[in-house]
């Protein structure tokens, strides 16, 4: 919970650029972070803090896709840190962890169709586009990677 302010800023950057939705409040993002902490405690993995020189610049890791049985790889970064390869590096590390430590047979991911940069990250990590999925209240392109 010490990363709440950074978590909030990271979510606001993503919402502003990709979703065009009303900005989430600090309380909304506190609840999201609390759910992530609970997910990690229950499953032993979740979205981890990504730091650069001691500063929180993003979050990346594995979580259950919209609370369902599938596990997704995800990442979010402060806008000023986009385009530096951190998403690809974090996603690759999360995928290795999912297969080698957690023992998953499949990892999925979703990205908005318009988010070309995120879709490229997923493709660089070996995920294959498998169609569309309505998750998190929006239509997304869905990807998967099998062990």
C-alpha cells in the first residue's frame, strides 16, 4: 500500500491516453491496489511494483483475467517511461515466472485494438492474437501463449 500514490498516477496516465473514460479517484485506485495485494496473498503472484533507481515507475506481473480462471500478463507504466522497453522486459520476466515458477500451461493478455504499442509488446513476447474479448468493460484484442 506504500505505492498507492504511484499506482494512482500510473492508472491515471493509462486512463487519459487509452480509455478516454472519467478519471478514477484515489479511492478507486486504492481499491484496485487492495485487490492486487489480496490476489498476491491468495495466489502467490500478482502485479509487482517496477522500480527504476528507487522510484516506482510502473506495475507488471500476472493476475487472473477479470477474476476468472485464465491468468493474464499485464503492465502499466507512468507515461514518461513509455517507449523504453520496460513493458517488454517486465512482460517477458512475468511470463517466465508464470511458466517456470507458477507452473502455468497458458498465459493470456488483452490490449485495446488502438493500443498498437502494447500489442507489439505482447507479440515481441511470443503471444499470438486469438480474437476479441469483452473484458474490463471494453472490447479488447486477446492474445495467448502456451508453454
